[in-house]
C-alpha cells in the first residue's frame, strides 16, 4: 500500500474528475492520503474531504504565500480545526524566498506563530522551504520538541542529516524521477529508510513520464519506484515502509 503524504486534491483543477481519481486509487494500491491546507479556504476543504473519504486525513495551515493573513484570528480558527480527529498536522507552513512575495519579514513571524501553535497542540508540522535554508533551520532549532517533514525536499545533504538527527522526516515528490535531480538523489541515497516519505504534491510535480502534466495521487507509486531503485528494494516494500513512516509521524 502507498500513502500519498502530501496532496492538494481539494484544488479546483480536480473539480471535473475528483470522484474518478478517488475511485481509481485502490487499483494503484494507494490506500491513504494526507490532504494539505495552504490557507483557510483550502484547510477547510481538506477537513471536508477527510470527512467524506475515510482514507483521507487533513493538515491545516498557511503556506508562505498566505503569510500576511496569519494573525491571532486566523490562528484561533486553525486551533479550532485541529480539534477535529481527522486533522493530523499543521501545514503546509514555512518559508519561500524564491519570489519573496510576501517579504521574508512577513513570512518569518507567520512561520514562527504556526510552529508555536503546533507546539501548543503537540502536532507535527509539514514544512515548505524553498531557497530559505538558513532561516528555516534557524527557526526549527528554536523548537526542539517539534517534529515533522520537510516536504518536496530541496535542501542539502548536510541539512538533511541535521533534520534526521532532530527526528524529522524528508518528503520526496516526482522531482526525484527527473534527470537533473542529483541533489535529491544524493539525499535519498544517504537517508535512513525510516525517515522517508513519498508524496505527489498534486496537482504539481508530476513524475516522469508525466512531467509537465497535472499530477494526482494515482502517480505516487512512481515516486516509490524511483526511491526503491535508489535504495535497492522493491517498489512494494518501499510503499509499505513509507506508509508506516507516515502513519508514525501523523499518529494514524
């Protein structure tokens, strides 16, 4: 069985065929999905999906793009949503300096506030971090009691080693299947098996040979297959291992 640990199946790009995708998941061996919030609206939709489908769980939070909306009122709403038994994490939260819109001065306090919420609620976090490695790790070090996953990992091997030492997990998307994914492959070669998560980040990051198309959870076995090749195990074994890893992290 495969666990897509990071999906956005609430996205409007699935409005025409969402039911078909869910119906076909068992054929691909996909048994569990973590649907991720990026703002209040997608967080609410994620919780609704989790209640509609027993194999779907939800995370709630504000992506760096939504950082300007993170205030006490928004945090109170996330706190309320986290009382739901199907909500298993705070995310996706973090830092993204690729465009710096909003600015890092807005992103940093929003990230910190949501880390504080996760600590308060004793929930794991799902971190989006792009081109902000130094600031991301600086904040993580200030919350030693927290664990979670750096999803769609783009950091260095040295950063991965520190995260694993701190009890964190590393998530891989279809990027691991790209020919230019040397850094991700290097991290995967080193990474202990009990710290690997697989994900689609759908509708983004479709793996080869579907690169450039809309992604969905039916393709997460292709991510598992590439990691299995790197680690020298069968795709089925990689699926089972990463499923157990995700269940452990999210307490499912």
